[in-house]
């Protein structure tokens, strides 16, 4: 009788301990969680002393924090938690205005780019179009349309 109780207690204990550990053969997908304003070096480099509040809002976007006690200061926060690794990246950037609403100074983690900085590989892949070089009468040639894929050709043959 005692042996039977001891065996059943051991079985129950083994079953409970099996439920508490999860084998990491298949890992679940965890998304990246991003909050706040994404500020790039290009955006910050456009800031100049004397810009109005509306011009700064156009360049950087609406601030996360516009405190009524500090009406001449806007704070931009960025928080990113990587899903797989759990690493957290934070950035803080503050913009200060004078009494007339003109930009006086900035402070934070993002700094203006220097002329000696080299563009990264991601920036070199961007395609830039100088809009002032395009003709104003609308006679610019458009790039060729992409070829239709298999399903596009099938829908076209059906008449859709």
C-alpha cells in the first residue's frame, strides 16, 4: 500500500515536472516591438537654427511628448525591442525653441551628420531623382512596366 502511494506520488511529480519545461526544438516567433518616432540622420541634418515649429514638425513628425509646462521643448523618443534576442534600443532627442517659436538648439542621441561621413551600404542602394531636372510639360518618359507573372498572364487570358 505504501509502495503504491509512493509510486503514484512519483508519477504525479514526474508529470508535473514535465509540464513545467518546454523543449526548445521549435522556437516561437516573436515580433519586434517599436514605439515612438523613428529619426534618421538625414532628418536631423535638415534642422537649422531659426526654423519654425511647423517646419520642425514637418521634418521630424509630431513629437511623442509636448509638455504644457515646457511649451518650448519637444521630446522625441524611440524604443525598439528585438523579438528574437530581446535587445532593447532606445533613443532620445529634444528640440528647443525660443519665445517666438524658432528653433534654437537640439540635444539627444541622434546628431547631425558630418560632411566627412561616408554613406552606408543601405544608403548607396537608394535611388534619388532630382525633380528639378524633369521637364515641366509632362513629356518625361516613364520607366517600362514590369512583366506580368504567371498568375497575371492567366488572369489576362481569362479576361480579368
